[in-house]
C-alpha cells in the first residue's frame, strides 16, 4: 500500500547532487535542490540551459559523468528509457564516476520492465537505483512541490531523502523494488492522455456549435464533467497559445508504452488506444512539439471549425 509523506525543504548541507536534464522540469528540480542547501551540478545537451543554471547558483557539468563525480545522488530528468540508459551506461555516463553507495534517481516515464532491468545493471555495480517518476508540471517543479511516485530499496530511499524532501510536496513510497513507481506512473499517464484527448474533443465540438468557449470553460470547470486536465489545458485553447508545457509527442510515447504493456498482458485498453490515435494524428499534422492541447486544433482543422488564434 502506498505511503504518503509531506516533503519539506531546508536540508542545509544535505550533500552533493547532480541533475541530468535541465529542461522545464529538471531546471525547477535543480533549483529546489539548491534552495535546500545541496551542492548541485547540472548537465544538459544544451549549453544555454547549463549557463542558465550556473547563473542561478549551480555548477555546470559537461557530461553526466562529470555531474556524477563525487555525488551522493544523481537525478535524471530525461524523456525516455533510451536516454536514461545512455546517461547511465553510455560514453561519459553516470556509471563511470558515481561513487559506490550513491543513488541514481530516475524520473523518466518508461516501461516498468525496462526500469527493473536498468536498476539491476546499476545495482550490480554497488550503486543504488530509485525508480521515481514525477507528476505536477514545471511550476510545481520550480516550487519543490512535485508528486513523486517512487520505488526502490530502503537504502535507495535513505540516500535519496535530501533530494526527495527538496523536490516533493507528496512522496509516495510504492514498493521496495524498482518498476513499481514506473507502473503507477503509466496508470497516471493513461488517464492524463485520455483526459486531454477528451477535453480537446469537447472544446472543439463546443466551438463547432458556436458556443462561447470562455463560458464553456466556466461552466465545465464548475460541473461534473470537469477534470484536472480540462481545467489545466483548455486555457491554452482559449488563448490560442500552444507554446509547449507538455508536448503532443510525450503522449505519443507514453500512450504507446501503455499499448505495448497491455498487449503483453493481453489486456484490452480501447479508450487509451483511441486517445493515442488522436495524438498520433496531431503529431503527423506537424504539431508534435506543440502543447498537447493541440489535439483540439486537429479536431478543428479536420472539421473546418474556428478556434481562437487559428485560421478559419
């Protein structure tokens, strides 16, 4: 059964950390570690992101291996399992320099079986692996108020505690072996993807009826049909602003993982399969890197419906 704990900052002198991936989530997480008093090295494929982190008070690292050198914990905030594996075991990877007994905290969304495989490989070298997917968005990452869905050994949790306290408002301890955190995250992603697709469909359909979309938003967010995703994403449609906070292709990936998992388990998931097709179509229409609310734009374009900021 999940255990819930409230996270707090203020771990002055709590240790040395590396953060791999300084995007919208990783940068905020690294900032939270700095506020908690950790000595933090940041690494990213983009030099500008590292420079920004150095300007914020962190240390820059040219490679994952450099970020991991002398670290008590390394937090990986990348997109998928392939990137996680490269960060761990590729050239200039974390496994080259991470001290024995230190912990690697993996925040990427991935198939639970892959999480278990990566953990076994790293733990065989005397380091710990904490499977710790995240939820909450960039703002909560910057506030140190994420929800973290974690699983791993007691030693991994203990070693990671200063970072978890700094980054999380809610920490769920979901088991003593890696893979459980990843499995919980995939259930969350199934619902999140379906809810975004449904919200986009509803908003575009409302536009086709000639309804006042601002009034639609007001009514739905006060009614039983509301969801967190409707409330969070549909303002992007109202504003006609699809600057990505979470991109369409993230759900192409995550709902694709769910289909793979379900096929292996011989378990039908027709609703998430339909949602995946809408994200795939949106990506194929050239909006893969745009905000995931762009599914509404796809509905609008194929039906000739006008949305704010979009052509007729």
